C-alpha cells in the first residue's frame, strides 16, 4: 500500500522572484481599435492584471490560504509508465457513514476548483448526506508530477485516481467532474465499475441515440422538439466550435509549440487562460485575487504549465480511442447530470440516457463551465439530492450512505 504523506505547498522564493522579474520586463502586443474580447484577451485587461500580479498580488498569502486545507501526496505506479508523486486534498467528514467522493478537475482548472464545495459536502444531517472528498491534482497538473512518456491518456489519469482511492482505503466510491474530469470520472466507471458506483457530471458528452443501440430513444428523438434551453445550448455550442476552439486545435496538435510560451512567459500564460475564464463562464465576477491564484498554480506547477496541455494531444492521437468508449452506455454505474446554460458544449437532454442508468438530472438558468467554482451551491445541492435518501443513487456505496 502506498505511503500517504502530509504535503505543504511551498514554492521556492527564487521562483516567486523570477516570476516578478519577468512581469516587470513584460512586452505587450499591439491591438486593433475596438477589438475587445472578439479577438482574444484584451490588451488593457492583460496590462492591468500584469501590474497587479507584479506589484500587489501576494503569492505567500494565497499559498497560506490553500495550506489551510489538508494536503497530502503519495506515489502511484502507473502500468507501463512510471511512478508519479500525486498531490491531493483529502477532506474527511466527521460523519462515520460519509460517502467517499473523488472530485476530478479539468483544464484550465485544478484541485483548487473544489475548495468552495468542500465545507458543505463534508457536513451531514438527517436531511442530506455527507462526503469524504478527495480532490487530486491530476498527473501533469498542479502539484502532481508529470509523465515523461508519450501516450499518457485519460485511461492513465483514471488509473491514477482509482489507485489513489484504493490507497486511501476507499475500495468503493463515487465521483464528480467536468471537462477533463468528465473523461476521468467516466474512465473510472468504464474501467472499475466494481469500485466506482456512481458518477455526477456537469459536462456530459453523449452520442446521439442510434437505432441499433437505443431504438426506443432513437424514435423518441425523431419526434421530440428542443426546449428553449436546448436551442440556446445549440447556439452556444456552435459559437464555441466556430470561435472558441482554437486552443483545442493547438493543444491537440502541437502542444509543445505553445508550451514554450506558457512556460517562459507569465503574460502568455495569463492571456491564454484568462480568455477561458472570461468566455466559458456566465458573467462570473472574477476578482483579481481569484484569477491570479488560479493562474499562479499553473505558473508554479510541479511539471510546468506546458505539461497539462499534452492530454489534448494524447486524447486526439490515442490509437485505442479510449475517449470514444466514454460516451458509450456504461450499464453498472449510476449517472447524474447537471446542466448550466453557459457550458461550452451542450446536447439535447434526451441524449444523456445513452450514457448509462440516469438517476438524476437538473437544469439551472445561471452558470457555466467551471461549475464547482461558479455555482458551488448547485453542485452541493445536486450531490446531496442524488445521493440523499430519496435520490436515485442512495446507498450505492454499501455501508456508506452519507448518514450516521
């Protein structure tokens, strides 16, 4: 059994100083009149945040705040790859019957996305369940080590998360995730259905119902009409694929090229990620502290900010097409889906039934891609409902119902 070690975020001072030096020496591009966000991250916004990052942002203060959480690390051996030191937050509930839950983040997020849902999820009462929450830095993200070998796909990310849960003594657990976290949670359900008993996602990626696999759903889809929210979701998806997908093309074809900029230039990193924080949320009122903490985690990440982008390349070039399997029907793992109006890719609600035994669905009129950060209230509420006494996933982890 791997040894679990306490972990403290402690970035060497020379790295902090070097970042400040780079910010002080920054050069900025020109900009067209009236460009705003249409052409990408606006010059004025990048200059303003660069100034704040250089002169006012206190990494040590942000670091201390993060270190208030229980951080740990452990070595996970990945089959046919190497042993990686994996960082994670493990917030345990005082409720004896709490449900083990793995939170899987995406790009450009991190374990930090979970901090707003942690306090409520570990609480329990007679009315709602409690959870033991595990929020890892995925391999090559945050404060986990990155692989040195090609071909590290979502399959390996799922393997790492499963072995982490086993190392913590959780042989049965549930999951929550979006973005890349959707792939990880689905990978856990696909590879380890004996352990992953249910999953909740805010980023479902279903296939349309086909007559051979889902004849009843296929004919129902032919007769159904889209709701107003589904119509808006179709428009949102078209915008994303037409005008917001450039990052994905670059990261899934030539991640090393853009990786040089992400690693050497904190301004490049800021602009690259800030665009997503703006475009992928539902007018979320980001503070400068939130933005710069978020981006500093990438700047100071153990494997470096370029490493986290390679998962896009590996997924696109995966000969096994593991990602395709994750949109197939997984029969033995219960599924819950939450939909937000500013999610970047959306499908008709009916399609979710092609993914597995769907026991929970909800829709909100406010919220976007980074659901646990933008709408922690909604994610907490939906997990409590899905796994509560009247929920479709109640009691999926034997002996761990979330109640005393």
